[in-house]
C-alpha cells in the first residue's frame, strides 16, 4: 500500500476528515486492489501471461 494511503488511513482512524482519502480508497477498490478493515475486499488475482 502506498505511503500516502497508509497516512490517510491513520488520519481517518484518528478522526480527521478525509474526503480525499475516501476517494483514494474508492479508486483502489475500483482498480482491483485488496483492502483491509470491516468492509475488506480481496484483490483481483494477477495471472502472468508468460
């Protein structure tokens, strides 16, 4: 997970508002990355076409 996303998650857990962080997490889900937490999702499996 990128450092900016980790920082945003930490700030959200401390109660700071984070509309930008919410958008980042939304796009991570849309791009198929795995997420953690109460509404976690498994990531898209990457298969090598070699």
